[in-house]
C-alpha cells in the first residue's frame, strides 16, 4: 500500500493474538498477530504510514449471572462484541477509498466458531485468532493509531467516542493515492478527497492548475491528475474482482466510482462495466442469490444473539426456541437450490444451515 494509507485494523476484523506487558499497546509494533481466521490477510510490517483501528472482542464474554429474583441467566453471546463486527465492517466499506482497513483481534479460541460468527455477521474485514486480552477489563475494546504511528485513542469499541476519534485521524492523513508526494500549493485537493470530496471536482481543479502558468502548481496539478486517473482505474479493477464473491459489493463500488468521477472517462467506464454485468446471466444469478443469502445471514444474526454458553445447536431445545427463524432459513436454502444452483452464495447458505443441522 502507498505511504499514508489509512488502515482500520478492526474490520479486517483481524482476530489477533496478543502478548501483553504493562500497557503494551502504546505502539503498533507491540501488537502481534496470531493465526489468520477470516478475511484478507494483513502484513503487520506494512502498516507504517496507515491509520489503524484495532478492535478486541470476545463473543463469549457475557458470563452467567443471577437476577435479583434468583434466576440464573446462562452465559450468552456478547451482543456488544457482535455489534462491533457490524460497526467495523461498515467503516471498512464507507472509508475504503480513504485507505481505511478495519481489523478485529478476537480472544475466542474455537476457530470454526469464530469463522461462523464472521460469516453470520457478514464481516468485511480480516480476522485472526487471539489470546490473553483480559487486561482491557471491558470488551469490546478499540485502539486507533494515526498515520504517524501515534496512538490517538484507547477505549470502548462501541461507545460514542471511538467514531469521532477515527474520523479525526482520517481527516489528518493524506489521501492515499496522493500520499507519495508532499503537496504545497494544491494540498487542499488532497484534504478534500480525504474528507469525502468528489474526484471529479479534484480533477477539474488539478487540471486547471496543470494548464496554468505557475510552474509549481502546474507540476502538482499534473501529478494529481495522473494519480487520480490511475486510482480510478484501479478502483474499477477492484470492483470487478468482487463480481463472483460479492456481486452486491461490486455494483455498489461501481456506483460509488461513477458518482465520485461523474462526467469523466472513469465514470463512463464504471457505468459501462455495471451495465455489462447486469446483462451477464451468471452474474445476475449470483447477484440474486446473494440477496437471498443476505436475508439468511440476517436471520442467523437473530439466532446468534440468543446463544447460551451450553446450547447444543442441533439439540431439540435450541431448535424449538429458534424454530421460526430456522424455518425461514431452511425455506430460503431450498429455494436457492432450485433457482440458483452452483453459486457461491448457495455454498455459504448451506454451510450456515448445516451449522444448525437443518437438513439432517
């Protein structure tokens, strides 16, 4: 990645193994990654210059407790930790263009169970196995490092303060495609893009400077036009790469590119690829299947939120408690088998159903 990238190491939901000394989280280098579990892999040695947000979670964190009425409530899934997966995934998607990468480091030792949690929560990050993160006291926890490597936040991963801290760190970082050069006269263009500005407006301003008489501004303008054009093309390639595994994400990314580059050749290329994909029978089949899969994942979230520590997922009691949800999942899988066979989404849907023995 280019210097200055913003990495949200928390929806790379990188479930990380950590060896803690007294406040060993003061530097990014002190955090060690364990075994890769889910999502894109992250090279810790290439995080310098990025913004990194790391989330620490434990889906089994809510321990059994006794109510004031003397009723024992069994251990359950940590709703806050599960919501952390969704939250970091949204940030990963929303700020991908600004170089954000989200990573979650998870204390859970059962790798298969963690994988199922990631699939069910539709995690869009990298996940690594983790251990011994109890020193935080309360989970889920988050740490943010800015693009200089300075820790700028440590606190709750689902509280009200983490997102403003993340936005502040993002705003201070250079826009990744332009980070290899320190801009002076046209720095405002980089700042605007990093804060969500449109690429089309940036290109117009840069081209005007490139055509101007000021040699410094003209040089910077040519640099920006070149780099933004390269970036736009690479974003189209990245969107195309998702067409088999994430067709909805593919189209959403193409729409985002077309909107940001509106009125340019990049926007035209993005729109043409989108139109071409929507005429491709295999893509449309995968797209429709992915929409049903999204419904299945949403249904499974309801199940995950009701987990008890000692639940037998295929047992009669658990099946009865979730009968209505399982009926919806079973019907959707059966429909997918008829309408969308041989799709990636069906394979994932069947894996979810098999977790609960719905077709045994």
